[in-house]
């Protein structure tokens, strides 16, 4: 449990000390035969009862997720106190490393993780999945669920930093693998969840220089057809964007040039979609697209 320390929340300045007394949270570890048992046993160490209605995130380690997480989540689904709006994340590595990690901008690291998930629409390279979303997909016999992915990366001065990007893919309730950033945006293209981001293409004349487009709006349409007794799914994507940057000195406002740029953007979008389809269908045999 990552628990706020009220004494450290007073005032607006944050101490630069790495001493545990200056941290805004207390990390409490409890054990039990079940999740509910562990939650209740935490009162042996805390003078305040754990109040799960205020919980923002739930982090499950990769090793446990691969074994199946339905038994772990049953308490959060059955009990009346936990909120279904808590974000569900799977960590690459140990969940305890994430819970113990600090964040440079927030005294409460869980609040930083909440912000990272909320702002994922700026790149569309992550997913927003709360407990309610996960339970609905888990109980749906025609689809498999996904969850947020979080990991620690080495930052400046060898300090570990949290990064929330990509997606965790499940087959029923067992983790089968992770999608990278581009594959996750491919998933969001299909589901119609792309709200923003940057598409980078090569300049039509100076092929070694990049051009960046900002995604303004996008939508998708999934069209099923039966051809020769086989089901064919057509995914139609419409995207509109702005030219945001170019590293070359090419005149890009000519009609023919704009047509070429649109073609190159379409190729990037198609490649991202094909990438996630290949991973999900051929490698894992899951349907995360509905």
C-alpha cells in the first residue's frame, strides 16, 4: 500500500532530501492467505484503517499476471469499498519496485501515475483501462482484455524513472505479452481511441530528413463482410492532422507534395495497425479488437 503521510502534505515545497521522513507517502507491506486477508492484516501495522475507496491505482507484477489475475481481482470486484474507477496496471518486473519508486514532480507517486495515464491521449501510445473496463472485457466471451503497462527506466544520474506507455495483453485472465508504443497506437487506431499524437514521415525530396504531423482528430469504422464463406473485416481509418515541423528545407505546400505526404502518413498508420494485428492474432491468438 502507498499511503499518504498527512504531516508531509503541509506546505507547498518539497524537501530534496532522500530520507524516508521527507517522502510524501509511506509504503506498507502486508501479507495474507488472500488479498482480503492481507488488506485486513495491514491494520496490525497502521493505526488507521486502510480505506480503499480512495485508491487510485492497482499494480500487478508481470510474474503474477502470467499466472492469472482473476483470483487476485476477485476481492476488488466483490467487495463494496474499492472503486471500479481505479486504474489497472501491469508492471514489467516487480510491482513493489513501482510502488516504492519516487517521482520528481509529485510527492505522491500514485498521483503521478494517475496523471501519466490521463495524459496518454497526447501520444495515443498507451491505454486507459480501469477495473470496470477490465472486468467487462474479461467477462466478454468474444474478446480478450488489455491493461495499462508501466515500467522503470534509467534516467539521469542512474535514477529510475516511471514510464507509463504501451499495453499489457491478456488471454482470458493470463498475461501473454506487452505491446510497444507503435503497436499500442495501432490498437487505438482500430478501436477509434486515437485522440492525439505525432506521426513522423520522411521528407519527399530530402529522404534523410523527417517531417512531423500532429494528429488533430481521427475515427475508425469496422466493416464485417462474408465472402466465399469466410468472414472478412475491413478497418477504415480517417485521420486529420497539421504539419507541425519539418527538418528539411523542402516546399511542402504544393498540391502534389501534400498528396505525397498524405500517402506517407497513411502508410505509417497502416504499418502500426498491421503490426498489432500480427502480434495479437498470429503470435498470441487473442482478440483485443472486439
